[in-house]
C-alpha cells in the first residue's frame, strides 16, 4: 500500500475520532476528551498537509520553480510540529483553569471511558500504518508524532476516566491533560528545530566547514577555498557552492580533474551530493571562507 493511500485511511479514521470526541466531551463535560479532540482535529489538518506535501514534492522542476517543491515535506514537518506545540500550550492553559473548579464538575465517566477506548484502537491503527514511513521522512515523522501522542493522550484519558469512576478523583482529568501537554511540547520541539534549520539553510549537522577547508587546501593544485555555502535542499540532499583559488592559471578543461577530486572528498567525508565550484586564479576578492 502506498504511503499516500495509508495517509488517506488515517485521515478518515481521525475525522471519525475527532467528531465523536467533540460530541462526547461536550455531553460528558470532560476537558480531557475535548483536549484530545482538539489534538485530533490538528491531526486531521496535519495529515492533510502531509499528504499535499507528498504530492507536491513529487512534481517536476519548472522554469519558474527550478527546485520543484523539494522542501514541501520539510515545510509540512515544520508547520505540523508548530501546531502540536500550540495545541499543547492551549491544553495546559485550559486544564489549569479547570483545576480551579474541578470539584464542582460533573463528568460522565462512562462516556469518557468508552470514547477513549475507541480512540486508542483507531489511533493505534493509524500509528501502525505510518510507523515504517516515519523512519525515512521528516514529513511522515511529524504525522507519526501527531498520532503517537494522540494514542498516549487517549490512554491517559482512559486512565483518568477509570480513576474518576472508581475513586471519585475529579481533578485527575485536568492533571493528565497538563502532563500530556508538556509531553507534546517536549517531543515536538526537536522536529520543529530540525525542520527550521533546513528552511533557514543552516549548515547540516556533521558538516564542518573548517575541516572542509583543511582537506581541500591539502590538494597541491589548490591555493585556498573560500566563499563557502552549504545547505540542505531537503532532508536528503546537501548542496555546496564555493570559490576555489588555484595555484596555477589553468584552462577550463584542465580544472575538471580538480573538480572531481574535490567532489570525491566532499561525498566521501561529508555526504555532500551536489557541488558547484567557481575556479579562480590571482583574484583579490577577499578570500574569506564565509561571505554574505
């Protein structure tokens, strides 16, 4: 089954879960259920965004979009993780407010328990559907995190419903919601930062520019390498561009062998797959390793 098809089934499941939990949360007066429904609603939007990103990323480059939509999935991962954090903050704030009046709330524990159990099954199936794709795609990992956190959220809601039913602890509903909100922020922050670094064109982790300079300048033909820019187009491809000042004034055809040497160095040591070099000789253009 293609990942697009799996995503469509997961979207349908989450729409059903969201609708049932919103109704159940209102009828049963459960903040935990409403919070879970809010998170499920964000999941639906996140999953649709992930699906659109997959479709866009497969499109070919055009004259007006020379890179195509290669960053669509990274952008989806950034938006999805940001949404998780925003929803988590909302859950924490609402739950703190509910704690102040917890004893006066009448919560339909039976409804909470049954709806939480249904959500666990549906979200669990969704997690299984996307587990393999999450290992290879930042976009799919963001969708997977949505669903995994939803499954855990539903487990907590179920536990809270059971505690309220058998022990009469009404505040457990809000406490669990706060703990889950904190967990969502913690799990989503790393993905948010990772996708942000790609969008901001930061140098990828594991790529050390001073080390690159040292290795390239060991080549007998090279005087120095400067004006270096290294970035990720998407989560798989690293690009590099630089100026290379040569010791001798060579013909263009004679630089091909040097180009190959540098490319082999970059690919073997830093996994840089797309390299653009401008060869120079005797130019006084600053020769700084980095330049804006």
